[in-house]
């Protein structure tokens, strides 16, 4: 693709401001094959890995083509018979276990005993009922709660929050994605960045940034603003790739979440805690989760790297038996690391609150 890309060099870490750094490697856009070469550097102080040179704020939209997956909208309501039964079970659990009084899909009968039985006897249903969300990303019931999803794409997560009975708002820089969400889902999505919209002070009980932080040029400014509009008892929940992941150690420059140049900063626990502190927030909870699909896609990059073929990405699920065995072994090892208390998962979840 032929276009003029403006880049900028960073002299200090965009998270903690430290000048101490170590150059890691050069990288190109391996997901969409758009031109440009960038460098990855690790901060020696907070361990965040950041892109420098990186595309300027003005040039960054060039790297989000129309088919960028998070900007699409997949079918929302299950259609098959089994799917509908599953949905009924989920509704029962959300209503009975999580006590969502304003839940939009209240079970027709209120099978309190059945719901309690299902959720407490088979606790693994609980995660499925949370729309497969990690516990840290699932909001507790708040009466008249207001929620904001920053970087909401076409609004998938907002629909879940709306179903749960929260009053929902979204902010999304992609005009196209925001339009899809507004038209098809009927939710209030504002086009632009958080800084373009002045929400009232102390307004939101629940602010989410799901895979957004790694795309931001100015995380300190954005989190400071999120802090201003966060309710005193509110929670800001972040999900982003984890640079301490076992997958990064194993695959290094082929690790899928490196995603140059869309991912500008990849965080560690230490850098998230430092960022929170700098913006008047505190880290209330932290966890990491294993994600097998990330390992698969990283393996795919590794294979393509060996074959010197950086493009034509997008065919997954065509792995040999031994490759599948290999990924399952890595995933199992990673789970064991997490169980033993290491922050080795591919993604990190952080819950922040006002200091
Ligand atoms: Zn740093």
C-alpha cells in the first residue's frame, strides 16, 4: 500500500518517563502487511515494551483497514436450539447468582432453586454465564449503574452491559465501527477519543478498556481523564496483552500481541501499577489469563518467519497434529505457571479505583 506515513521517535518511556531503555528488535506490520518499519524498545525501569519510532497519531488510522476484526459485528443472539437452552441457563444464573435486578432477559419463571443449584454445584457454569468474561471484567450489580466502554469498537461489550441493566455509553475513534454499533445495536456510541468528550465528573460506576490501552499514544492523559469521570466507588477495568507472558518468552518477536504498529505499548504488572499511581488511581486487583489462540497465532508467525513469508496471514485451524500437541503442551505449562502464582498469562486484567 502506498501512503505517506508520519513517524515519531520517543526519547523516554511513554508510561513512566524513564530514559533507561534497551532496544529489542525491528518489526513491520505482519497482520495486514502495510508498509513501514518500526522499532521495539523495553523500558528498564517499568519493563513496558514500546514502539519507537511509531506512527504519529495522525498516521495511525492508516493501519486500521476496514476489515480490522474488532471493528466488525458478529451475530449477537444465538440461533440454534442448544444455544437457546444455554442462553436460558445463563439468564437463570445471572439473575439468581449475580443478582442483576435490572437484567434484560429475566427468566420467565424465576427458578431460584434451580439457579442456585446450577451455579453453586457446578461453579464452572459461572464463568460461562459471565459471557466467558474473566471475573475481573464482570461488573457487580449496581443500582442505576452507568457504564462506559472506551474503544468499544462496534459495541459488543456494551450489549452485554446493557443486558445486565446498566446505562451504557461508548467511545470509539473508528467512525465506521461506531456507526455499526449505533445503527444495529441502538447504543450511545460517541465517535472520537475519550479526550474529545467531556463527560461529567465522578459519573461512571464501571469503565472498561478492553484491548485499548496498548493502542494509545498517551496513556497517562487518557487514564487521568478516566479517573476524573470515575465514580468515587467506581471501578476501571483494563484488559491488555501482558509482556511477562510465557508466550512472549517463547515466541519473542513472533508473539502475536506484538502486532506492530497498532500496539504501541505492551504493559507489565509493574508498568500498570506505575501508570495507575501517576494518574491518581490505585491497582486493586491484578491477574493474568492463558489464551491458547494467542499461542497458535504466534506459532503461525514463527512458521511464516522461517519460510520468509510475512503476509497472507489469516488461515488458522490448519495445524498438524504435532503442532496442536505442542501448543497444548505450552498452554498447559502456562496454566501451571499461573497456578503457581506467576503472572505468566498472555493477557492481563487490572482493576483500578480512585486513590
Ligand atoms: Zn517505563
